[in-house]
C-alpha cells in the first residue's frame, strides 16, 4: 500500500493561488488516505518550509509517494493533478 503526502505552497495575494484552490480542493477530496499540508509562504512556518523545499514560485504542489516525489508549479489542470495523485 502506498502512502501519499501532498504539500501545497501558496500566498494570500496570489491570484493563481486563489484560482488553484478550487481545483486542488476538488481533486484532493476525491482521494482517500492522503496527507495534505498547506503553507502560506508569508507566514513564519511557510517561509521556513518554502526555503527547505526550494520553492521559488506559487502555487507549488509537491506530491510525495513512497520514496519518490514530483513538483508541480503553477495552476495544475484538474486532470493533470488527478493523474499525478492516481499514479
């Protein structure tokens, strides 16, 4: 059984982040057993996490599956996000 963790990095002022939120929420809600973490890059914890993961732009989504991960930058289309989580 694989375990999947999803980290989403956003900023409150970012229009693409606002656009992506509805896509992200819809698709992630379709999957059971996901661990989801969201970080605003302008909060103390978010700044630290963004630095740790080398985040350069928002929105950024990192999907961890077992020992592998993929990074998606920008507004990820619904079908692409679903496929990345389903693989």
